[in-house]
C-alpha cells in the first residue's frame, strides 16, 4: 500500500505531469528554481495538512456538506501558511505573495481530499499528501531549474530568500556574459518546458512498457 | 426528518466554520507583531537605499505626512510621504509616485528628494514591465535608475527631462523606450510637485 502511494504520487499519477492539475501556479512561478521550490514546499505542506485533517474527520463527515468543509479546511490551512510565511520568510513571501492564496484553488488539493483522504486512514492520507506534494515540488523545481539555466544562465539565484544569507553561495552562474534567453523566462517558456517534461515522462513510460513486453510477451494480450 | 437532516448539516458546517476561523484568528494574532516588524524592516531597507541612515536621525518610517491625490504624483488617492530630518532640520522627503504609463501598466516608484530640490534617489518598487527589457529599471538588473541621482530641475533644464530619443538627457535602454520615458516623466513631475509644495510637506 505505502509503496503504491509513493509510486503514484511521485511518478505514475504525478499531479503536474499526469493529472495536469495546478498548472496556473506551476507555469507562473517557475521562472527560477527557488520560486519553484518555495511554492512547491508550500503546496506540499498544504497537501499533507489538508489530507490529514480530512482523513481525521472522514468518519463523521456528512456527505452533503463535505465539499464546503474540505474547502474550508484547505482555505484555513493556506491562510495559516501565508501568515507563517509572512512572519518567517518575508522576502520569499514578497516574491511568491500572490500565488500563496491561489493554492486554495489548486484542484490537486481538493482532488486528493475527495479522492483519497476522505476514504483512507490518517497515516496513508498523510503519506499520500506528502508524496503527491513531493511529486509536484519535483516538477516545479525541475521546470524552474530548466527555465533558469536557459533563460538567465544561473541556477539557484536568490537562494538566500529561502535559506538565509549564507545560501547566497549556492547560486551557480554558468557564464558571466550570458545575455539570457528571454523566451524561457516568459510564459511561453513555461509551456514549452512543461511539454518537454511530459513528453520525456511519457517516452520513459513507453520504453518501460516495451521492455516488459520483450520479457513477457503475454502481458500485452 | 428531512428538516432534521438539514439542521444537522447546517450545525456541522457552522462548527467547522467556527473552529477554522478560530484557528486562523489565533495564528494571525500570534504572527501579527512579527509581520509588522518585517514590513517595517523592508520599508526601512527601501528608504535607506535612497537615503543612507547616517544622513538622518529621525524615525523616518513613522515620520510620515499625507499628501492628497495629485496628477503630478500620478496618484488617485492620498499617499504617504516619508520625511527625513537631522537635528530637527528637514533633510529630504521620499514620495510614493506612480508612473501611470508604463509598458504594462503602472510603475510604482519611491522618489527621494533633498530639501534643495535635488534627487536623492529613485527606485521602482512595483511594476510589471517585460522581463529582460523593461525590467532594467530594477537595480539588480541595471544601473539605469541611478542616473537620476543628484539631478534636479536645474540640471538638466525641465525641457531636457526626456529620454535621448526624444531629444532629452536620459538614456533609454535597447529595445525599451516606453518604460524609461514613463519614469523620466514621473520623476520630473514629482520634482515639480515638490517645488510647488515644499513649504507644506514638512509641516
């Protein structure tokens, strides 16, 4: 069960690459790695908490009001995260500010609440939230890194916003004279990048299937 | 029976609303002072970027005045000005101006003006100009915005407060004329506003 949840969240049923949910913030913030990681972590924490809370109340929730209750839980969790971020990562909040409240509208979160947490035990639901969130975070970070490297020739710029002053050293500049490739940073670059990631994932899936077929030809029948 | 069901659901929702609101309210209450501190620090950092801390000795974040909406400042509401003093004497004032005609809407500026009418510095605090072209107004991207430092309405003459392409004294950037044009005009108008109102601002 746990292995299946992990595999589903990270790969087979990945929020961004397979379910294609939450694309608005995904496409909007990934113009660099740190923004991607920041929003990814916030989404992941929201998913863990909302899944856990929904699972806790699943026994006595009344089905006719379950969706408003889910929305209420998610909205509360996101608001609390926003406040905590303002209190402890204010500079990052200044960058990600408008996207944090938008997590409420990320269909992936209510999707997991309705589709998984409302009918599974707490532990499994928390794990599902973590893995789904991690899968989303991974794609955000990867897409952010791709766009940052191609678009501005750096990696992990502004790391100090998230990890404090010493993290400034984490920034890698590949070429001081790189004049940048604007397309990668602008919204079309986000679509191209995501398309490449989805295509790559599908290609790997097809290849894995081919290999299985070679080993056991009966699989396809 | 049906009525009873509805009532139970209603109470259920109500309980959740109360619990959720309480939770948010408690968090808001515990983080409020920390958030206010953060906002003040960021503001102070922005103000100090225009006016080095050693040039003033008052609490500039709280020494504010209100100026009414003005076409010269590009504002449609009352805005706050920050006043810098040294030993009680006015040193400089920092305006929140708006350049309404950026390439992608309004560009919010902080414009610091010394008491003698020369510029302490200009910063773009909020804008949505094109990344890679118009965003050269940010200090992280280029030094362009420093070109206003210590300019005034005497240098250059008001008729030269234009980008070079329009026959003025200020550089535009490659590929973007509209953004610098908007900012040059906004800064010039802010200086005009100061010229006309310098007597009341420090009251």
